[in-house]
């Protein structure tokens, strides 16, 4: 693995820190490292100022650790030179004599003020802001995730944009969590610098008196000034780093240029500048304060306010001109009709009276329910539901909504916004007053009741549903009914790619050698059309790989797959530990159906006589009515070879009829026949 120059530089930087802790270094090298330390500190501060968002400095906590370690190692090296030679180099001596004024008292006061500012103001504030920011960032994560899901479902953003936003939320959470701990480095570094200063003064006096032969006053003067210089040269970079930390955590996640935003917010309001200028001029004229100074500053603020006001007026006029030009350009240019050609897979349009249910600001949770619908269908059927577009439509009645599949309306409903829908499950004898209606998903009779009637209706056994639940249930049922036609080749390709990650040999064997993507799509659509989950793609693909060698007939392959999924089919239709009432198919009818099957290159079809078909449908109606009177789902059991043809024969007349072959029933299922379809 090749090591880059940047990696080598960082590694050398850290290695030097450890070397300086152990090995004495000459004063010249110490001067170079102290200058480098100060340069890095200023570079970090200005990067923190001009970073447009905090993630531009995502490695800031690591930088904080590295610079703190390097600075402490320089402290140790300078302390060693002060105590052993009394000559720690040009940088330390200059800071002690020049910055401190060459005076012990003055240098001590400057140093103490610097320490107090760093401890009490910057460090304490940065630590508190980092802690609060980390807490609020973590608390806000669920809300941000839901907002992203809502934007994704309404089509405001793409899947790639949603992924980018989620990654950004995770990165910000990790960053502020790390910053919460990283500011402790800065605080600890300042504390260590204070302790090292005290040690240097005491140790320097002892070394000067015992080994240098200096008097107490001379030793104090010499070593105290050197120690103060050492403290200043280490605490100033530490103060700069602390300031950088404060800048970064107080900036938050705002994507803006630091300097321009501050100047704009501070000097962007003319009225504030006028008032400030007036107050300064008043103080200069009517108080003993310096007249020229305060009146001059007041005049400057007034002039600046006038300039800002002129700039704002010019910007307003320019914006109006630009807006007019844009409108004119829109009128002149030819209409772009490409966007009008796109058809959304699923649309939910509603009148203005239903808008509060979809508006989060008004307490609506319809967007969240749409997210849950997609998750529910994905878990139930094993396929991804396309993005559901939610739109208001002023052409609809206020309380009306319609559901479109590929741009065509397939269902509609109407709700009363401030009412609840009450449905009799079939065993409640007491009637309740309300507005008669029908439940839109299944067409069951129901009544609209008010909030005051809700508790009573629930207490006597009625099923009471609120308007958002009605729309969500209706939408879910429509999606279930049309999920097969919503499964595109691209969706199938995504499913293939997912399973290829864990079973590459299976996918390589199946496609494109044995079956094309379109043929796999047809098999999966056949399963989804009858409500069979395709989550177990491994079993489905293995079955297809086993039988596609013999036949590429997608209908026949579907039957093989269904038989492989018999455990799932049995769990879906046949409850455990109790017999299931079903209807069987007369063997004579089965033979008659098979005799009428005609095979062509386009697939198989039935040539059954219309009168015979009518007689069979009449018998199916009579037998399934028996099951419905018992409160059971209509299930017909057939021979494996007949199942798909009988399903095709009945699917247009009986939408909800379940047709299962004997080979799709698990061995532990107990069946009880209540009739036989015959004609």
C-alpha cells in the first residue's frame, strides 16, 4: 500500500511530539517548532472562520488532539532547556522580555489575564456550547430523518439526494459528539500549561540558587521572565485553538461565508446605524467625553447607514428588473414539454379540504403514513413501492381524493374532515345515528359520526376509523392490487443485484444464460398478481434455475416457484392447528379445461365453450357463497397442472378468488371440503 506525502507528514508530526517528550532538543530547533506550532494554530483558526459548514472541518477533533499533544511536548522541551541551560531560545526569550515588557510584574499580569480569559471565557463557553449542540443534534435526528422521508415520498428529492442528506445527518451527529469530548483536550491543555508554569518558576529559582550561584532576587527575575515567556508562547496558540473551537461549534450547520454574514448582520440595517450614530454624537456633545472622537464616530455610522440604505434600494430595483426579465424570457422561449411526458407510477390527488391532513405544520401525518405504507408493502410482498406523489387538485371536491396508477385514475373516495367512519363488524345489533356511506377500500356499508359519538360507538363494538387511516388503507389496497404492473425491469435488476452480493454463482447461472430480465420480471409479476410475496428471492431464483433448463414458459415456471413457496402460501391462507374450509374442483372439469388448452408461441390460452364457461362460473359462485356465509375467504383447491388455467378462467369474474393447487399446501395443513365446483 502506497503512503502519501500527507500521511507521511502527519505521521512525522506525531512522531516529533513523542521524540520531544523524551530527547532534549537544541534551542534553535525549539524556535522552529514553536513557530510551526503558532502557524498551525492560526491556520486552524482561519479555516474554522471561513469553512461554510462544520463538516468542512470534520477532522477537527483529531486536529485538536494532535496539536495539543505537540504543544505539550514543546512545553516539556522548553522547560528542560530553561532548567538546564537557562537559554530556551529566541522565541521564548522574546516573548518573556518583549511581550512582558521585560518586567516581572507586568509579564505576570499579562500572563494571568491571558489564563483567566482562556479558562473563564473561551474554554468554558466552548465546552458548554459543544455539549448543548451535541445533545440537540442527536435529539433532532429522528425529525430530520422523517423530513427526508417525507420529501422523498412527495418527489421533492431523489433517492440519491435523500441518501446524501441522511449521510450528512449521521456525519454531523458524529462530529458534534466528538467535539463534545474534544473540547476537554483544550481545557486540560490550559490547566497543564498553568501547572508547568508554576513548576518552572519554582524549579528555576532552585536551579539558579543551587547550581547557578544566583541570589534569590536574581534567580526569580531571570527564571520567572523565561517561564512567563514560555507560558505565553504556548498559551497564545492554545488560546487561538480554543477560539477556533468556539467559532466552529457556535457556527453550527449553517452553510454561509463567515465574514460576509457577520458584517451583513452587524451593519446591514440602516436604522440601527442611524440610532448608533446619533447616540455617539449625543455623548460627544452633551458629556465631557472627547467631542471630536465621539462625534466623528457618530458621523461615520450615519454615513455608513446612508450607504447601506442606498445599496439596499439599488438591490431591490435590480431584483425587480431581473424578475421582469426572467418572466419575459419565460414567455419568449419555446415551452419545454419533456417534463410533461413523465408519468408518475402512483399519485394521490386530493381536494383543498384534505390539505391539513398532508400538511405537517397543521398536524397532518399523511406523509408519515405514506412512508409506513411503502415499508409495510415491502415487508409483506418483498418489493419496493415506487415513490407516491401527493398533490392537491382544486378541480376536485374539497373532501374528495383520487388514486392514479401510471396517470390513470383507478379509484376514488370522499371523507368528512371532522368526522369518523364507523363500521359494523357484523355482530353489533344496536344502530347508531350518522351519515350513511361506504368504506372506499372494500365497499362495506358505514356511517360518518362526530367526535362526540366516537366513544359510544367503540364501546358497543363498532370499528371506528379516522380520515387519515381511511385514505392510507385505501391507498394500501390499491397498491396491493396493482403492485404487479408497478414492478419494472429496473426494479427487477435492483433485486437481482441485491441477491448477487450474497449469491453470485446463482445469479450468474440464472441470468442471462437461462432467463432474460424480462422473463424473470414476468414470473415475479405473476406471483405478485396473486398476492404471493417475493421476499424469498433465493428460493425463487433457485427454482427458476432448476426448471428453466427444461422450459422458458413463464406461466409454467411460476407454478414451479409457487410449489417451492408452499410453506409461505400455506402460512398466508391456512391458519395452523385448525381445519380450513375449502372448495374442490371436479376432476371432470379439470379434464375438460386441460383438453381446451391451446399452446402457441405467445403462450397458452383456453378454447372452452362459452356455455360451459358460464355453467362453471355459476357453480363457482354457488360454492364460494357457502364459504362467505361461514365468514371464510373463498379458496378453491385444484390439481397442480390445472391451477393456472382455472385461475385465468375465473380471474376476470372473481377478483378475490384464491386458487391453490394441492402441491402448494404444506403437509401439516388440514383441509375440509365444503363443496365441489361442477357443471
